């Protein structure tokens, strides 16, 4: 189980920057001043990117701790905390 946690830590570490990249690439591709739809509005993209960037950073931190082995032994009772 601990090896699965470490492999998933690598997945989370790689997934977070990829998600941010695709969000920014989607914003660049869809923002159009002459567009009439909501997807062409830059304000919408700024809001979406500003919400999902901290989530992706937290995912990277979670992956880093999983890769380091911080979750190998989880406490079973409150005395272990």
C-alpha cells in the first residue's frame, strides 16, 4: 500500500502543472475580443484559473508528501497525534 501511495504521489506531482498548463492554454485559445459567448470573456478565464491554481498547488504539495513517505504510517488513535 505504501508503494501505491508513492506512485500516486508522482502522479499528483505531474498532474498539477499539466492541469494549470491546459487551463492557461485553453484561455489563450478561447479568449477573443470579437466573441459573443461567455467562453470568449477573459474575466471568466481569470476567475477559473485563479480558483484552480491554488487547488493544483495543494495537489502538488499532497503529492510531494506522499512521495516523501509522510503518509506511510497514519495515526490510529488520538494519542498518536
